[in-house]
């Protein structure tokens, strides 16, 4: 089986994680639709978690502390996303009732 | 240490109780439970402060009895005990207002305010970078839910606030991940002696600082604050402006004064201090031009945080312990004064039936007590003696004035004072315009007005306990 050496693979994933973070940050700053902005924030989270998971893989036995941090971070991200979606939906409904144009 | 944990646990459990009890409890009972638990937490915080003063040192606790390095550590210093006390006092004052004033509040406020209290207490006690991230998220989520309490008009600002707050937390989290990847530690005290001024550390600190400055609405990342704070219900605005923005500021202080290597801290110090100086003037000018009362008060938060940021920046640049005292005196004096300012602004809005600053014409006659609260609290923001704001500014200015090469900073502080005076006096001058009075729509709510005055009187009372506060902050160090 032809695989990348471990060190190169980790560097690749670290770079990818940072790239995802920066691209979605760009998205967050340029987009206006709240749902798209929320997706951008979620992608920033994905980039961060990718960095954390690849940092954990540097030793032969993966670092359990970083895995625990990622799991905790995922729980926070999921709950916050659900809350944000509910708020955005409620805000859009309220705008429609008020007869205001949608942003 | 147990007392400090009690001060954290009481609001947390009463919040859970109120959430589970839900509609089964009567609104009055809900408010009563929340205020009683805040009072209990206040007493516990006071006893914890005595305990740490008697011990004369910082107390540490490894959660769950795990060995150091594996455990999440909590730390009780005299500063964190003081902040616990301050948080409980602010919740008590604002809770009394929310419960007793005629304006009333949505019943969900009580559970959320308990959670807010709990997450702030956890933040002051944490000595672990990841645990600080968790408390930061708890704080952000609770604050957003509280903004949304004021109904459908606030949903849009609340959603924007949440998205920004999440993005800021992720900046912080990425920084934490990089620091852990570099040093393999998350505990502040274990990390502190090991950090070096290399590229990874710089990048991590930069990311964390950006996130925290966004969360604390420090210039130039403050633009989200005025709409979010101005659209919340009055009691919530007071909590958000007085307390919530101080949480990220505390983490910023821990990060730079403890975790960062001193060489890097000395490099960032002047940058932070200049940002603080610009915040003072820019925030003040926006407050001066603002047509709405609550937006004026919200912009004044941006300006006043400039003082704290400046004290932090100069603390890092010169490593002067006096700046540490000034920073925390500012935080406490601003919290009390801002609570009074927001409560008074909310009461005047309700009584006079207007959200505009112009509508305050003749307020000294129509709503005298609320206007008095506004002016007295404003006096502390300007720094008139003998208020708490004066005390903080005096401690900040003393080392600046004694050395001629520091005078440019002193000029920045004085310019900020001038602008603060301008936006406070703009309101006060209008309120004395008795020729064209804006008549009140309803009879003013006397209880509400007096409760709005209470925090303002306390900030003036701070001067009486000034020496005690200064000694406490000077003795505690970290």
C-alpha cells in the first residue's frame, strides 16, 4: 500500500485545517445571508478541529487530551448551531410578519 | 476554596431548578428563588474573600482529585474572590430592580441570569485555558439568549451577536490548540514558566487576542456591541455592559500577564494601550452623536473599556503593579456605574415614552430620581471625585504624570475624560431645559427609579473603601 509518511501527512492536514479556517473566515466577513454566515462559522470550527486532530496524531499513540477537547468542542458547536438556527428562523418569520423586506 | 465553589454552585443549581421547575413555579416565586440564591452566593463570596485574605496566598484546587497536570485546576486569588463578590453584587442589584420595578421582566430572565452568574463565577476561578474556553462559550450563549428575551425585534441582533461570538470563540480555541500542540500543557500555572517567544506562540497569542478583543468589544472590534446591548431588555443591558464584557477582558489579562513570555508582553503592551486611547475618543464621539438614549449608553461602554484596555497595555509595557490596581478598579467602578446608567435610561424611556435623547427635555422635573441616577453614574464615568471612577483614574494617572516622558499617555486619558464629560453633560443639559418639557406618558415608577439610583450610590461609596480595595488588589498580585 502506498501511503504518505506520517510526518508529511500531518503537515498536510495541519495546512488544510488552517486553510479551511481562513477560507471560512473570509466567507464570514463577506457573506450577508445569516444561514450562510452560520455555515461559515461551522466550517471555521471544522478547520480548528482538523488542526487539533492532526496535532494529536504526532505521537505513535494519539494524544487523548486533544481528542477529548475536540469532542467537547463538537458538543458546544452543535448546541450553538441549533440555537443560532432557531434564532435566525424566528428573526426571519418576525421580519415577514412585520412586512419588512428580507435582507 | 469550598466557599468560592459554593458561590459558583448556588446560582448554577438554582438556575437548573428554575429551568426544571419552569411553568410550575409562579413568576413571583421564581424571582424570589433567584434573588435569594444571589444573596447566598454574595455571602459565600464575601467569606471566600476573607478566607483568601487570611491565607495570604492563592488557593488551588485540582478538580476530581486528579494529580497536577492531568486535573482541571481552579484557582482562588484575592482578585478572583473580589470579582466573585462584584458579580454577585451586580446580580443582586439588577435582580432587585427586575423583580420590584413596575417594568417587570420576562420570567425566563431569572433562570438565565442564574446561569450567567454561574458561568462568570466559573470564569473567574478557572486556571486552565480550555476550561476558560468553555466558560467563554457558556457566557456567550447565555448572553445571546438574554438579548432575545426582549422579543421579535431583538432576534436579528441576537443572531448576529451569536454568530460573531462563536467565531471569536473559535479564534480563541485555535490559539489554545496551537499552544497545546507546542507545549503540551493547558494549565495556566504550568504553562507560564515554559512559554518562549517563538513563531507558534506568537501566532497562538495573536489568534487568542483577536478572539478575546472581539468578545470584549475592544476597539476596533466593537461594532457589534451597541445594537446587541441597546436592543436587550433594560435589566439585561445592564448585566451585559456591566459584567459580561469583563469576562473576556479577564482572560486577556491572564493570557498576557501570566502565560505570554514577558518580552512578547512588552511588545504588545503599547499596541493595546494605543487601541485603548483610540477607543476612549472614538467611542465617546459616537456616544455624543447618538440620537437614542440606550445607544448612547452602549457606546459609552465602548469608550470606558478603553480605560481598562489602556491600563492593561501600560501594565504589560512597564510591568507596574499600580496599573494592575487601576485596571480592576476601572472594571468594578464601570460595572456599577453602567448598571445605574442603563437602568435609569430604561426607566426614563418607559416614563417619557421616547427612545430619543431629545425626549429628555425637562427630565430633571418630570423624572427627577432617574435623571439624578443618570447624572451621578455619569459623574463616575467622567471621573469626578470622590467616585469610584475618580479613584481608578487617579491610580492610572499618578505614574503617568510623575514622569514627563509619559505625558502623551496622560493627554490621552484627559482627552477621554473630556469626551466622556461631553456626552454626559449633553444629556444633563437637555434635562434642565424646563422651557420645552417633554411630559411623561405615565406616572413615574418610584421604586424602579430609586433602584436605578442604588448602584450609582455604591460607586460613589467605593471611594470610602478605596484604601481597602487598593490594598487588596496590591497584595493579591496575580
